[in-house]
């Protein structure tokens, strides 16, 4: 093969071949293009042409390379610089790929490119093809993320964009690059761009279905946009989502652990012109195991309402959520497994909203944390405090009136005090940290057993140091210096070591009100103390709901435990009397009750150490209870014997022996509850360890005080079960074939005392015919209805035992006036007053503690009841006289409780007699207190006038009310007989007159009908008058009037000027239960369409995407508008209303994301950020005394630009009320001129309520 001679250097003397952007293999000529034709190359003999890419060395397809018959190179391409090779340019044939027609081609390799010597073709539809893939190999390919604007979304927002970075354009060699995006191993998008437009090779969140995915990008260089790509280069894995440090956590009992996670990509916000992009994303937590179906521990998190908020500018920070296991007080050798689910809530980011994270598996490791952190003390008084809660047990004073067993303060309500169900002498106080204080009450002292949790172990000081294994840190002084008496390791296990009594230690910790820290002396703390430091609320943990349906149900507290397991073995005490005033009443003189004690002389006994140890072993150690409990893990049997011997030596008395035994039993009982392993059924069946020990774990020393037997044998158990479960209950105790439903009842009675006839209490130590010694009622015998409900009398006494027939004999009196009809303002128990017996009954009482009995003051179904029907029901003050009995037959001394209302009544003592006065500017009507001018509920024609404090007065300022001459109520003074006839005559005349007038009014509309009210005065000591509505217009019209009265009465009071804001809120609270019944559209007379009209208009402006709209319902009342909006697809709605009663009704519907109890004025809401809502709606709240006209300024502030403000209201206030006329619409216009918002529409409609015209006002915020 020969070529024409070519002058010069081919690497310099060359031409450029035309149409290079079409000469690649995948390019097919379009219908509007001509084929490339190389027949017209300039030199028939051939020329050198520059080729940035080589000719293909294999045949392409017909019609490729921008022509019909492409030409490919059949030969070897040169590889070295200045190397030349010869070959043939073969024409692709339509029938065969054989090289039938060809042209000579010469290839010269230059340093950076190649040149081809080409001849013109002989036919026009033939052209040389150039399409060899580039050989550029890319390095260091990485995926990067950032936020990019999404202008197509409305409103505009930021979205996540992913960039494939593989170098700067200046360092890249090829003209085009192809990027293939791979998500979780699947290719989802391929893009090719020139190297000058690499920023367009992006993947956005819109291309993804979800986050928490692995993203890669694969890059290839290309010579042409549609050419074949070169070698591929793949990026390393990029995880887009939330990276969790560990999805499996292990938590020890009473400890915390952290869930740590980090966002690997940012989250975007809505874009607002001229404002920084600020928004918050929320991680919400749900625990499917947190259900009350069974009693088990629960996971809790140190995040308010189980929500962890993250600011958008801190998205890359590592986030930590502290979690805690709130156990049930048990431990075991096994793991307990729980699940915590996390979900993202992001109003301003579609891809993040409702994103679920991988579930967190939490393993709970429960082991005993009591020994060696377990110490026992005997004290005459114990004061326990947790934050603002203080509980006191005090028997230190010889005077029983000063003995205490009560909450002194309970500001935090986190200290849980319980009484053991099977032993009325055993009490447990549970700290929120898991520590438990067990108190065993004896006649004079309390034995205290402290079981500290791991959380508190290193946070103690003083007597027992850090509750460690060694006593070298014990007896630390207040300043943390060691005492003059220091122990050694060998002495730690020696109980006699504590007998040395280091005086400097005792003096250091002595309580003195004049020195030390504030509130140091808890025994002298007053119940109304306001300076006591509260628990650190920042440490509150919330038990998260199991799913989104209960997302607003949270149990938030600092507690490490849940009380469900306690409920099986303990009764809660003290909660009702927490805020009651302490007793300062003198003890009544009467029968004195004492628990039965042995006649054995216990005092002035001297024993050696060996004698004391022997006595304790024979008394305690040889008992079956001691032997059984000694086999229970963590029960300190030997320490109890040593303590018993030491007590005898130090006190020269044997009276401590019983207290030591009861403390030992309490410790054993607590371990049976705590250690769930002891309750596991053994292989092959049979009794558990806990059941076996409980059979003999009865209170008393000797067992059941010698006055009964422990329920652990067949005959005793069958006897009790037949009484409790019925005579027909068949239970085979001996063969253990127990019916499953009766097993719980059997366990409940095993280990309790079955007392002999005549004895009661959990240890059978009380003679039931001797009533308990009670010496007063909490509150000094007074109960104020303005403070509490006064439905229970809290009677205090000394050493009260439990009894199934513990009862209260109650006599109820009405304190009223005697022998005079004159109205006086003072009532007292003296020769000027009288107490009238109203009723009497005997009620079952509740034993709260050994010092307190609760008597119900309401008549229950199980009471013996007697009422004197002849007694007048009028009263000023109620008096309850109570006596307590163990057997409903033998009752103790009488104690009194007066119930009054300090709203209008004042109590004081005069000549040792209680006296009650009516306060100035108040009324006492129909047994209730009212303030000056206060209206009767749903009756605007009846008000309190202190000039006539015992009857309703008719207000002169209200039209449509019949005025009654006040002198009429005094007519009865003239004489009962004459007065009776006069009253009847007046009533009859009044009825006839007003019936006649009413018949004329029948043609008027219902709203114009004046209610006819007749005053009927009774002849009684209080001269009380009733106001009745006479239904003389026919039953249908009367009921129509009655309905109107209920609605109109309330509305007229609400929009009037005679109520302050607080009173209006209270009126709304009272109306909340019937509000919807009165105004809903299905009420034909007062149908309320304001909400439906508003929702229809709103839907006009939000035809789609409603589930993403964030709305605020202002003046939400019971949630009627939320119902309308939710039915139309709106999902995220907040409610705002100043009435707690209305909001309580609204929350029952579970339609609101948040509810805010607040007024709405022009003043900025502290809890609401600017631009918080897409939609703000107000229905019916622009009326006198409600939302002021300038509140629209705050509405604009909290509504996002582009958001809608919709007002649906009665039309008349805007054109008639002085609160809005010439104020509301001028302000609207001015705000529009100022560019704050734009008017969309103002329209009226019929039937807002009661056929009154309504108005719709819609503005769009700018």
C-alpha cells in the first residue's frame, strides 16, 4: 500500500476534521440532519487530520457516527510517540461485517494526540468514525452533601443535594464526564455533563425515597456527550441519614446510659426573604414496651415529653439522649430486654419528616444493690426528705399529742410512702433514685432499715460514710474530717464497734435551727414552708408512649422506678393529707387504748455479752421464721443477732427484742419482693422459695402475739378462703391443685395472722372491744371548702391497729339560728344559736397509718344510715361528730369537724366556742358563697346583693327580669298565718297578670320573649327565697325559652362588662361540658356554623398538600374547628384558648399537636416564635371582652410569609361594638399599606348562629 508524499511534520501540519461532535458510534443522524459525507475532503490524494480520539478498531453499526455507512480502522494503532502504523478504513456493509470496501489509512502518534492521513470517500453516505473511549482514570472520588434551594416548591425551601467530587475542572483531561448515582447498591440516576458544568452532576433528596441509605457515585470520562465512557472510578460509601453509635445498650439497675447519634447530612428550612434560615428538627421517642397491660419496668428518657430538639445550624453535632430504666424494684440474674423507637418530626423538611431510625435495643441488667449498703437504726423519730417532699415519723415526745406520722410538705410529690398490706407496723418510703427506707413501728420507737440504690451509694456521708464495704469512711464529721474514733478493716464486721459512740461525731451532726443550712431541722419544718429547695426538675425523665396515637401521654418524673409492683404488696398513704394543716388540738379525755404487751419485766436487766447473745439466739435464732429467712440471699441474719445482743447490753432492757425481730422480718419480706428469682417456679413444679418463706413470715413476737395463728396450714387457709371467696369455692390445698384464678387470693392470705376471737390488728395484738385512742382531727377540727373538697375527716390517734370492721360513727349537724327570724351575720354554738341533727350513719373507715384513720363524710352504700326527715335543710355551717370503733359496737370519744367556706365565712373561737361570721360584701344563698354582684349560674336575673345576703336579688341593669320587692321576704315577720295567705295571694295574682301579658307576646320572636319569674318565699329560719320560671306558655315554647335562656344567659354574661377576665374564664370552664350541645349545627335553634364556614374558605386557599400545613386555632374552645379541618386533611394543628375547661374537652379528641392555655392580645406570645404557622384561624372570638382588635398584629408576627389568616365571626361586633368600630378595619387597612399583609376577601353569610349574619375575613401575610 502506498501513500502520496506529505511535506512537513504531521504533528504540526494537520487540519481539523469537521463534525467531530457527531462522529461517535452511538450517534444516529436525526430526521432533520444530513448524513456526514467525507467524499468532499479537500485533497483527493489525502491529508493529515487531528484526532482527539481514535478511530474504533471494531465495526460499529449501520447508521452510526452521523452517517449511513460508517468507516472503522482495521489495523493496529500506534502506542509510542512518533510511531506510525498503516491500516485500512473499512466501510460497514449492510449485509456483512467483512471489510469488502475500504480506504488506506495512516496513523501517526504525536506526544499528546494522534493524526490520521485520510483520503476522500468515493460515495457520499460514507464517513470516518472516531469513538475510542478515553483512558483517563479518576482518583479520590467522594460524595459530599450540602443544602440547595428548591425554587419549585411552594413556599421555597432548602433541600439536600449530593455532589460527586473528583477534582477541579482545571486538572481534568476529558471534555465530558458521566456520573452514575448508586443507592444501596442500585443505580438510580445517570447524568453526563461537560467539565465546565460539573456542578450539575448532583443527586437531590427528591431522587431518594428515604434516608438512612448508603450512596456511591461512579464517574467515567467521555469524549462526547453520547460517546462511550472510559474506565470507572467509584467513591467510598457515604451514609446519608442518622448514624447511631450503638443500637444495643446495657443499663445496670438505677443507672443511666446514653443514646448517641449524629446527622450525616443537614436538614433544610423554609426560605424567607431577608431572614436567616432557622428551624428546628425534633427526634421523638416511643417505647412499645411501655404499656400498662403488665407490671414490668419501663424505659424513660431525659428529654421533655420524649422529644429531643436540634437546631439546623448544629446538625452535625453529636447528639446525646440519656435514658434510664424505671424498674419495679425487683432484680434477677437474667437480662430484661426493651425496645426504644425513634422518629424524626420536621415541619420544614419533607425527607426528614416521619423518618424512622433503627430501633434501639436496651438490655437491663438487674442485680442486688442492697448489701453491703444496708444499715439499721432504732430511733424515736425519722425525717425523710426528697426535694420539696418531707415525711416525718416522730415519737420522741412523751406527749402523744405531739407524735407525728405524716407528710410535712409535698411540693414535688416524688416521695412515695407506703404501708405493707400484711403488716400495719411496716412502712416503706421510696425515693425517686431507687433508695428505700423501711420503717418498723413499735410502741415507742421506729426501727429504720435503709436500702440504698447504686445511684445514691457514693452520694452519702456521715454515719455510714459512702455505704462501702469498709468502715474507714464511717463516722465522718460534718466537715468530712474523720472522727477521733477511727475503725480498722477487722472492726468493720464488729457490731460492738458502734457502741463506742464518738462524741465529736454526734456533736458535729447535731441539728440546730440557729446554725447550719436552711431547712436543716426537718422536724420543725412548717407545712406552709415555701423556702425548701425543690427537686432538680432538669433531671426529670419521661416514660415515652408506646406509639404515635398516644404521643401526648407522658409520665415525667425523676423517679428510677414505677409503682405497679409496689401496689401488690403496699398501700399508698399520706397523699390526701399532704397539704392539710397539722393538728394542734388538745387530746380528748376518755378511754385509753394500748396494744397488749406481755407482763414480763423487761427493764433493769444486766447481761454479759455471752448471755445476751444466748438470749437472742434462743428468742430469735431458734424460730422457724429466722431459720427460713436466713436461707434467703442478702438477708443479714447474723448481723440481726449481734444487734439484738448489743441493744440489750446498751439499754439494760429486753424490750428491743421484738423490734429487732420485726426489722429482721421486714428485711426478709423486702428481699422476697425485690429478688424475682425467688419467685421463679422450680423445675418439676412445686412451691417457689418466696411462697415457702411467706408461709411462716407472720408478724408478732411470739408469732401473731400469741393471740392467733399464722395462715400456713390447710384448715386455717380453707377457713379464710371460704369467707373471702365463698362457701362453694373448691380448692384442694393439700394436692396443690389450685385454680389459677384463686392463686393470687391464696398468696395474699398466706403468711398473715388469723386472730382468735376478740383480737385484731395484723399481729393480733389489739383487743377489738377497746376502741382506739383518737385525740383530734387534722386542721384543728375545721375544714375549708375553698381549699379542699372536705369529703373525708382525717382523725389522728395513737398506735391504731387494722381491723376489717374499723368504722366511724358519724352524726351530721346543721348549724343554724334559733328563736329568731331576724337576719344576722353571726352564727355560733351558744345560747343564740343551735345545731340541728341532720343525719347519722356508721361508715367503714380506712387505716391510713398507725396514727391516722380516714372517715368518709359522704354516705356510701355500705353504711348504716339514719336521717331525721323533719329537719330543715337550711344551714350555714356543717358539723360532723365522729367516734371510732374496731368492731362497729364499742366506740371511743367524740371528735368534731366543722365544714365552712372561707369565701364568705369567717371562723374564730369565742369563749371556747367556735363562731362563724358572714364576711363583708358577700352573700350566702342556697348553701353556697357568692361575692358582691356575682350572678347565679346560668341565671343573669339573680345576683348577690350584700344588703340582702341570704336571698337572690334582681339586678336593675338587666332588662327582662321581674323585680321583687325585698320587703316581701320580710313579710313573714308579721305572723305565720297571715303571711301564708298573703304569699299565696301574691303568687296567684302575679301568675295571672304575667300569663295575660305573655299571651300578647306570643307573636314576638323567641329571642324577645321575657321570662316570667315569680318569687316564692318559704317560712323558715333563713328567710330564703326561690326564683322560679313558670312554664305557662305551653310546654314546647317553654322548653324553647329554657334552651335560649341557657345559651343567652351565658353569652350575655361573657360579652358584658360586669365580669373580669378571670371570671369569664371560669364561666367558660363551667360551660365547657355543655358547650357543643348548645351551639353545634344540629341544634336547630342555636345552630353554630362559624366553624364549617371557616373551614370551607380555608380549603379554597389550600386545595392540596394540606397534611403539611401547620395551623393555629385561636380561641379553640372544645376543638370544633379542628374537627372540621382534620376531616379535610389537615394534620398539624395547635390550639390556643384561655379556658382550661375548654382545652380539657378539646384534648379528648386528640386532634391538636399542642394546646396552649393563654390569652391572645397584641402582646407577643412568649412560647411562639415568628413565622411559626402556615395558617391562623379565629372563629367567634372577636366579641366584647375577648380578643382585642389590635391582636391582629401578633397574628401577623407568628404567621409565615404567604400564610393565611382567616377570621369567621358574627358580623355585628365589627360594625356595632365600640371595642371594634372605627378600630378594627382601619388597622387592617393601615397594616396592608405598611406591607404587612394583603386582603384576599371579606364576605358576609347568613346563619353564623341564631340566624345572625356572619362575616369571613381573609388576609395573606407578606
